[in-house]
């Protein structure tokens, strides 16, 4: 077995330039083949594509970041030609949506046709740029995502190589990333996940480069990348201080505090335009998105997400739900007044949601357990049938197993593996508490892959050593 593995590794011993050209060409070609059959079509039935497209049109056509009053574009035509079958959503969900539509609000929180702070700005801005450049020629939108996904392959290659000072780690992790089905999928679908993958990889790459060469440019790059991630999905804001602590603890340079300060300053400056805009719009300080309250209400409401729960094999018996305290929280939405803006409505939903959780801690923990299993699992809502789920399991399963093994093996490489452990743990904990799903875990899969490759090579090297000595 050891001899076969050794021969396999010799195939990766081509000069680095050649390996990279082959690897990146292969990754780009694979992603290009994935998008070619769809041309300029936008018939993929994923709701958030419609949202991002609508936000882009509002920015370009109407000049504000928000939901347009009148839906426009190819998504509308597609939905008219392909309506959801009756019962696709539970009656409770549809009844709530009907009320919001009648009032002209998204989720009852943000008014149609007005600027809001509900959506983080960076991916809508990217989508608006793509619309200005390419219009509704979605092939070119996807081509930009293909380029971002190919860049991810390079970053994971370089992170693995530099972090462990082992080209084998980089090469195998880069190849794994190139063929990983979920990364190919998010090079094909027009949602923020491909952008998030790239931004997080840039932040981790800058950290690894700073460990190698403590320079202010890498510190600034780390702050910029993580700031960009927060402007795309704001929940990561609490993770960045952990990265600053790692810089101070692990960088062996007398200027490490300066480097941490530069990174923090750039991070804040990256967020500053968004904070200034929100203050001008809302008249008060808004750092994160204004949809936290809605997420609390939605994700802990078994009636509203009954279709999602059922798709994952979860069915709460009626007698269990009947015993919940403060049940009016999940049976109806607050009666907002016309004078309440999005921040007030978000505050009401947050307050009521916390009250519901405190009244039903056991149910909340059960929902957290469901979210945890869903987040770390291989089954997504869009994965149907044994073939799709089998592909997901065979690609993600080794990464998860190798990540778990790295927790036992990685302590001698703490300054390298700790940020990977922390970011994986942070994502899984956050989404277990709030908003589950394979889609939300995908940005951390590259670091599971790197650690899985590290674990496999560590075990291989230790298996090979006795045979060599013998």
C-alpha cells in the first residue's frame, strides 16, 4: 500500500509552474463545461438568485439598495411560466407572504421601492456591475463566477503549500478544490456563496502570507478581505477579532501589534462607507443587517419552515407543538404600525424571538440540534435522489473525516491549524444557533479539505517511516 501511494505522489513532482498551469486550466475547464449548457438562461429555481437580480436592477435603474416596487426581468417571466405547484409551501407560509405582498413589504420588514439596510451591499453591487456590463446575458455573469472559483483553487493550493511548507498539501488540496462538486455548483449559480468563498480564502491567504513574511501589505489585505466578507454576509464580524489575536500571538515579529492595528484599521475603513450610508438613511448607527429579527422568527417557527423541515425528514407531532409556551409568537406576525421603520420592526421581532426562546429552551435546543446536523451534513435541499446525495457524501465525507482527525494530529502546527479550526467552529456554531443549511457551510469546506489533506499525509508519512527503516 505504501509503495502504491509513493508512486502516486511522484506524479505531482512536475515543476510548480507546470503543476499550476495544469491545475488551474483543469479547474477553469471543468467549471466552464458546467455553465455552457445553460447559456444565457436563468431558469434555475433558486429564490435568492431572483433577490440578487432584483437588488441589482434597483441599484442600476432606480438608484437605491432595496427591493423594487415592480418586479422586472427574466425571473418574472420564468415564474409566470413555471408556477410553484399547489402545496409547495405550507399554507401558513403562503398566508404570511400574501399579507406582506398586500402591504408592499418584504417579510413585513422593509418597504418595497425604498432604500433599506436589510441586505449587505457588496454582492448586490457586484451584481449591479454585471448587469451594467452584460445586461441579461447571464453566461457572462456565470463566467465571472467561474473565474472567481478558479482563483479559489489557486488560493487553496498556495495556502496549503505555504502553511505546511509542503507542496504535496497544496497540490492535493488544490486538486480536491478543483473537483469539489459544491464549488463547481456555486460557480454556476448566481448567488453570493462563490464570492464569499473567494473573500474568505483571500483573508486566510493573507494571514498565512503574514506568518511567512510579516509585512503591512499582508495585514492590510487581511483586513480588506474580512471587511469585504462582512459587507457580503455580516455575521462574520465577530470572528475577525479572533484573527487579530492570532496575529499577535503567532507572528514572531516586534511589529506584530502594529500589523494587528493596520489590519483592524483597514477592516474598519472597509466597513465605514456602509456605516455612514446607514446612518444617513436611518438616522442611527447600524453596523449589521436589519434582518436578524426576521431570521430569529423564521428559523424557530416550525409552521413557517415546515416544507424545509419535511424535506430533511423532520416532522414535529401536533401535540408537541401544542405544548409550546407563548405560541402566539409563531402563529402570527406582529401587527406593525405604518410609522414603524425597518429598524423598529427588526427590534420587535428580535425581542419577541428571544422571549419565545426563553419560554421554550428545550424546543430551541432541539432546533439547534436539527440545524447542527443539517449544517454539518451532506444533504442539501436541492439534492434529490441517491446519486446526488451519494456524490455529496463521497466528496464532503473525506473532508469532514480528515478535519476531525486533524484535531488529534494538528497540535504541533497550532499557528497553522488553529485559524482553520476556529473558522470551521465559528461557522458551525453560528448556523446551528441561527440559520442552518449546507449552503451556509460551504465557505469553510476549503479549510476542512486542507486539514484533511494534512491528516492524510501525516498518517502516510508515519506509516511509511517504519518500512523505510526496515
